[in-house]
């Protein structure tokens, strides 16, 4: 039977079948779009996440992690009576921390390990009578200098050593990684005054000094204020034979590129120089 002109044509089964999935398809597309948008937002969040600077981390936690080599009196040592780390460097870094409005957490390291600890972020800074040198500045950054130092030759009482000319064919001690050890290598071993086997380096300064006290070494090359400290310590029979003008400067070490931390530490040290607090610390420990 044919359709009349006024009748509405009925949809064929095929057309009905084609129209049916449209709401489902639209919903699926909408879900995909939403997921894509969420992914973009999340990814953008990760991409825009900025790593905090060391100074920001210090401020957030409320304390600065400080590496140092103990003992190295009078700059750093552990006082068993007070159960605290004390000395010139300890007072300097505590004063710096006050300017940053944080406290100090001290972590002891062997001197030769300090630069690596700074580079890997295990510590925020290192303060350990560390001389600012060009080779060290290739690996880390330093604050402005806070102390001027030289080297000294520490010998046992009764020694015939009185000058650098006497440092020939003898055993010379120094601490590993220090400028004293560098001086021995550059000025004695390289020049043939002593053999490499006669240049003995120790992990810690106290064992290097003990080697002189016990007669294992003829002398020890260490920083002048430290040598003076051992020379006046009645527990030892030692004296300073002579000093070596190396014109060194100590700085606080930190990871390269931490400009905000360096600026803050430099500002604190500069303020300490200007207000006399740095001078007072050096005077207290008799290292002026």
C-alpha cells in the first residue's frame, strides 16, 4: 500500500540503527577530551614545577646542614664537656645562621669528603678552614673570605729543623686534601727534596700531628693557627719550626650556582666584619 502525501515517512530499520549510537559516541568523545585536558594540566604542572633553591630549603626546614672536619682546633673541635661542636668556624657559622634566622646542624666529615658532600647536596655548606683555591672553585662556590692564613712546619721539641732547606730526605706529614699536603707535593716531592713515599698524608690532622709526636714523621705541614694550637698544648712536646707564607684565605663552601645562598652568606659575613663580631670570634680563639 502506498503512503499518502500527508503521512510522515517512518524511519527505516537501517536509519534507526545508525542514529542509535550517537549519544554514546558523544559521551565517549567528551570523556576523551576531559582526560586529555586533565593530562595537559597535570603535565603542565609537572613541567612548571620549579626546584627550590638551597636557601629556600634551609628556610623551610629551619636549619642549615653544615659539614666540617673534626678535630681541627682551634677552628673546629668537639667539646665533650658541653657536648657541642666549638671553635672559630663553629661560631662563625652559628652567627651566619642567626642572620638567616635558622639554626645549625653539624655533620662531621673527613676533610677530603667535604667537597663531594657539597656537590651532591648532602650538606648545604662546608666550613672547615677551607682555603679558597682556583681548583676548588672549579667544583664549588665560596663565600667571601673570612680568615687569612699561612702554613707552618710543626716539629718535635729537640728537632734540628729550622727552615724549609732542612726538609730533605725526611718523612713529612700532612692531612689529605689540604693545602698543606699540596705544598708538600709541589715544593718537596716535585722538586726532589723528598720521595713520594716520604710524603705521608693522613685522613685527620690529629693523626698527622701524632706521627710527629711519636717520631714516625719528622714534621707536619699544617695551617699556622692550628700548628700554634698544638705547639701550646701541654699534652704534646711540639713547636713551630718556621712558617710558610702561602697567603691563603678561608671561605665557606657551597654548591655551584646557588646564587641566593651565596648572597645571603656573603651578606652575613660582611655584616660580621662591619659590626666587629667576626673580630671578636678570632680574638676569643687567639688567631688574629
